[in-house]
């Protein structure tokens, strides 16, 4: 099709006007320089497609519904007993404790808990079902993915049984991640007296396109206010050897038994209230853990801080947790993540630690389920390896664990090492100040490395030009992945 000179001029003027308009709009969002350039590039190069992507995935703050989030926080903060734990910390730990307490508020105060780690999905779900059976007052669950498969159905039925026995059951699932579990799936639990709500539901009646970008990626279970679970495992059969055998995903989850569970209770209630649920008296859900449930085992207690973050605040607390921990590393750093698309801060801190003599190791999947993300991740490897970071890729089983060990600090949670987890999703993590827990995670990290392959700089340099070019191109979109 031949275009006249006048038409070309009109199109050129339109393109220039479009570029100037979107540039001004993006600049006013006060994003990072990298994210600003990435969005300007995407919107300028792909006007129609880029606008659609921005409409759904561009908003970075929860401003339209921030008021309800603030109200939820005020309710929980006003009712909570903010009892600071007395403990001794070295200077680096004391700075981290203080920073998290100020950034996160009541939930971030250090509290005691017995910590149990799970590296097997079957073990985690067996323990979860035991705690559900032992609950005396309430069971609250929040998951990003709850599949209506064998595992999801069985867990729903266990909850329905407890609801019929008079136990309060509340379930909160993400409207996107759990879109396969329709209302019909939940009907038996609701009929038994349980409550089920969706976070940012994707429906014609409730859906707001610009809210589609904000998901609860959290996995939280709280029983009686004193027993809580969190970590990377969703409610889906792929996480359990019981259903898929050796193909079960490699993940990490934890159980907190004690006062620290109250931090997860607060995070759950903020999300529950935001989703339209009611809470008559938050404090009645925070009993003294030591007397409310029978003690399990002889494990010593650890000091735990619950750290939550999301687009409803400007603090990015989990990102600050990772950054502060990396900056204070003196001996070793072991990071396991299924999605590795670090921002400039995290990348620089990993390099700085390695250059300074810290033993820095990174475990990632050989190939992820999102090709663009996997390609972008590999673009960061050369600079990290040159600085002394040792990178290992694991092919099987599927890696889904999200853990970071820095010296004697252990972090287990729901956040990946990427911009989406740090700034767009609602995430939660447990920062555990305990040398024994850190040692346990290091032992499992070493075991995982036995099935992984180191990535060498020579290997990266010998990749086909097309793959290297694709990786570099994907990196341009890192801030918006």
C-alpha cells in the first residue's frame, strides 16, 4: 500500500505526539530510571500492543483501593498487642530488626516461635492437615493458587468437616491464580458454614482492568492465632510426591508455632478485610500462643520477623530486607529463586559481596516456564560471574523455592527475586534470626547443588548469537516483568 506524502506527515506527527505524551505520563509516575525507559520503549515501539500491556500491567500502585487497605491496617494495628521481644543482636542484626520493625509496623516486630521447615510437599500438607484437625477456634487460609484437583478437593473437604464442627473457617484465594476453583467448587465449604472470598476477583461484575496487575502471591495459614504456615507451596498436586512422585516441585515451606504466628495473622486479616470480609475483634484472634495450644516437640525457639510488602505502600519492605541482608553479608550468601530478574540494587549488592570475599551462590532453574523471564535472567549472569558469584542451574525437579541465607539469617517466603514480587505482588516472608535454621537451609542448598550444573562464563560466551541477542533484548523489559 502506497501512502501519500501528506499521510506520512500526519502519521509522523501523530507518532511524535504519541511519544511525547506517553513520555511525559511515564516520567510523572516517578519510577526507576530503568523501568521508565523500559515502558517508554515498549509504548513507543508498540503503540497499540504496548498501550494494552500498560493498561493491564503498567499501574504500579494500589491507589484506587488504597483507602480500604489503610482501613484494614488501622483495624489490625489498633487491636494488636505490640509486645517487643527482648533479645541480643549484633550491630548488623540490630539494624535489620529496627529497619523491619519501622517499615512493616506491628507485624514486623521480632517474636519467638518454634520453626519447622518442609522441603517435601507431602510432609507440608500432612502437617497442615494435622493442624487443621487440632484447631480449636479458627482456621484462616490464603493462597495464590488453589487447584480443584485431588489435593485441593481433599483439603477443602477437611475444612468443611471442621466448619460443621463449629470451627470458624475462612479461605481467601487470588482471583487470577485460583481462577479454576469456581464457586461451585467452594459450595460444600460454604454450606458447612465456611467463608470463601477472592482477592481482586476476575469477573464481569467485580473486575477492574487496571487492578489485574495486583495479585496476592501470599501463601498463609493461621490456626488459632498461634500456629502458622508460609512459604512457596500452593495448593496443587504438582507440589506433592503423593500425587506426582519424583516429579513433585522442589519447594520450601515453614511452620511457626508461637507468638510469631501473630504477624501472619495480621497480614491475613489485612487482605481479608480488603477483600470485603469482616472482623469483629482482631485481638480475639491473637491468644497467648504458649497457653492456647499444646506444645509440639522439644525444638528451641527462634526469633522471627514477618515482613509483608505490596503495591499499597511505597516501602517495598521485602526488597529492603533482601538489600540490607546482602549488604551486611560477611561469610556467605545462598539464594534460591525460580525467577531471577534482579534490579540494579540487588545485582550490585550480589557483586559487591562476592568481590569482598563473601561466598555468594545462586541456584536457579535451567529453563523456566516463562521464556521471556528466563532469557532476561541469563543476561545478568556474565557480570555476576565475573564478580565471583557462582551460579548453578537445576533441570529437575522443577525449582520453586524462594529462600535466602545470609550468614546466620534465614529468609523463607513467597517472593521471587524480581520486580513483580518486590513491587507489584502482595508478598510475605519470614526473617529468622537463628544459626540452626540457617544451617538447615544451607544443608538443603548443598543437597540441591548435587543435581545442578555450574554456569561458566565461557559457556555463556559460546551461546549462539541469536540466543545472546534474545537475552539482551529481554533484559530491556526486566523492570516490567
